[in-house]
C-alpha cells in the first residue's frame, strides 16, 4: 500500500500562517476547522488550506516542513502565491455534496448529489 504525506500551509482570513505535516490531509483540515486539533490554529482561526505538497516518504515531508518553517514570511507568501495567487481555500468544497447534472438527449435534465471526499 502506498502512503502519502503532506506538508501544508493554513491561513486565517487576516493571513496568519501555519505550516504543518500530516499523513491524512482531509482529516487534519477537519480537525483544524472543528477545533479538535486545538492550539495555534484554533486560537488564531487558521483554517483555510492555501498550499500543500505531497510526498511518498515521511522523512522527505518532515524535512520540507522544517525547511519552510525556517523561511521568512515573505518567502512563504511567495510560495503560496506562485500556485494560489488569490489565497483561495483549496479545501473549501472537501466533504460537501457534489452536484452532477446529466443531460438527456430527449431534453430532460436530471440532478444527482454525491458525497465528495
């Protein structure tokens, strides 16, 4: 079984930053959003996923996390804005029902909801 590890940056609406590492990004985002992770992210409402990178090896992920944590704020902001210039929450739709629309050539349209992971 292949494992994935993630280094991620969360931001508050006022752009307070948090850098972390996890082996389950979806679970970690939910923990931060509902306050079960506690600490800094809860205290400063740092819940928006603005950047992440995946790794096959835990050591590589931890090394990358340490590297980014040592950076000045300006370099972290440049990393985020290179891939996410508007600081959108990359996980905003995670766990919400997806709306699929199927087109019937006869003219009827059918809507269905699915849970997305």
